[in-house]
């Protein structure tokens, strides 16, 4: 059936089923495979959450040990990936580096075209294991620092921070990082996941779908918002300037980054958990002024527009406090969302239909060239 009811941005349109996650704006909840994300963030490692998203169940202790061992064995960058990162100019956005590195990993995989579930699980694990090294090394080379090889005695989060900074930070910092990864892992048919599903629906390969998803995530209306939040914090300076800044920005009809959501209108279910992690970091690094700016802008935006923060609002300053460059924030989102994207790619293949919507033409009526 053809419908001419056009919904810009597919707003409110249900496109397909998914068993991976459930976003419920009415109850302000988000479930991964049935589990509330807050419970997963409180009790599970990021590795367990990745396993859950891919397999539908949390791992048994034996499955967890085997999964962790296989992830740890795949962490190191190949010389080719390191070389392609080195070749990419540092004027490029770090998201372009991640996109290029993933593209090379795909082009180098002799099994790239094999779309069995088993092969796609292996590819997903490879990307999951290698993205931290890509993100950490790109930041290091921009700072004129050497590559740090992964350590297989560390869990995912500790190793990620070790490769980025050369030391494992305090447990509170590692934990805040782990929480951010769990919260960013999956969010149903968001723009980048949908992009991955569209690409997969043509029976293209998993790496192509992930490369496209990275492109979609880069935009400031989606993943790029976490770094944009830090830019506005820098622009504002301190809490005393927040209300005046907001007034000016709204007059200019600017979108305030880190606020608003297509699905949640009464608040993003992930924000309270990430805000608690941010509070821990603010205390750990003793940065009350940052909290004050955060709170003042949030209050002003809520009072002025009734628009609430999304996950990018607390995660941007959290990554800043951990010591990441602002431009590396969205690549951190990639490292987390690779789990959700690949789960969706595999789900799409299980009951695939080419995604090919229609358009309503509103160009010139039929016309003809003058006779030659
Ligand atoms: N700042 C100012 N006004 C806003 C904002 C905002 N952040 N968000 C929504 N509005 C206004 C918007 O201008 C519109 O007003 P009006 O009806 O007067 O034109 C009204 O609220 C409805 O907004 P919309 O743009 O139709 O809503 P949408 O569902 O298309 O947009 C959004 C959702 C996320 C694109 C938007 O809220 C936005 O641009 N936010 C800032 C960017 C951002 O933080 N993105 C991260 C999204 S969540 C996590 C992620 O994916 O990374």
C-alpha cells in the first residue's frame, strides 16, 4: 500500500520490530534485551553488555571468561591500521580517522563478504576490541605521544584509559567511563543504527554498514552533540554567564546542544545515571565550578524552554574531566555504540527486507526540451 502521509524525519514512524532494546518514553525507561539500562550500568561490565546485546542473554561465568579472553586477544592495532591513522592528517576530525580505520579493517578482512551470523559475530568482536586502540592512538599522536600497546591483564574500560593516558586512573574514574559505555551502547532505531540497517538491507557487508553509521553519528544532532556540549561550556565560561548566554543563543534560534530528544520528551532515561557518574568525577577532580555551570544552564533551559538534557549533556563534561580531547568524545560514542550497531546489523539480516521508501515529487511538471 502506498501512503502519501509524509512524516518528515520519519517522526513517529515505526519501521520494523527489534528485540534488542525498548525505549519507552511514557515510563522513561530503556531496556536492553529486557534489562533496565540502569541495572546493567550498576552491575555489569561493558563486555557483559556487549555479549548481552549480541546473544540476547548475559554470559554465564564460563562464557564471560571465554568472551573476555577473545576480546583481549584482538586489542592490538595492526601495523596497517596504525599506518593509515598516521597517514590521516591531524586536521581531520577524529571521527574521520575512526571511519577510515574501520574501512581499512574491513578492506583487509578476507571474510568481509561472509554474512553468516558466525562471521558477523567475529567481525563485531574485532571492531569492539580494536576501536579503543584506534581512538586512544589517534588522540595520542595528536598530542605528539607514542602509541601505547594494550594490556591483556586489564578489563575493557581500564585498558581503554590506559592506552589513552598511559596509566589506569582511580577506580571511580574507570567506573564512570564504564557507565558511559553501557549507557551509550544501544538505543533502538536512532539515526546511525537506522543507517546501518539501511546499508545492511541491501546485503552490503557489516564493515560498510558500520562505516556509514559512523558518518551518521558524527553530526551534531546525533553523536556529535557530546563534543558540542563542551564547546558551548567553553563559550559560556562560567555559571554567572549562563543565563545571558542562553537568552542570546535562543534569540539567534540556535539549538542548545545536549538538550532535547526525538523520542523522550519528559527527560532522557539515561541522564540520571550518567549525571551520578559525572558528580563522582566532579568530586574526584574537585571541579565545583563545572557543576555550577552545568546546573545553571540546565535550570535556565528547563525554565525557558521546558526542554530537558539528553545523555550527551552529562557525558561531554565527564569525558572532559577524564582528560579526553573534546574532538575525541564522539569517537568514544562509536566505541560504545559498535555493540548496538552490530547487534542490529545481525538482526536485520535475520529477517531482511530492502529498506526503500517512496518520495512524493514536488518538482516542475513534466516539460520537454525544445526540438533540436
Ligand atoms: N535547543 C533549542 N530548541 C530546541 C532544542 C534544543 N536543543 N531541541 C528542540 N528544540 C525546539 C525546536 O526548535 C522546536 O521548536 P519549534 O517547535 O518552536 O520549532 C521544538 O523544540 C521541537 O524540536 P524538534 O527539532 O522538532 O524536535 P526533533 O525531535 O526533530 O529534534 C533533536 C530532536 C535531538 C534533533 C533536537 O532536540 C536537537 O537538535 N537537540 C540538540 C542536539 C542534541 O543534543 N542531540 C543529541 C540527541 S540525543 C543523543 C544522541 O543521539 O547523541
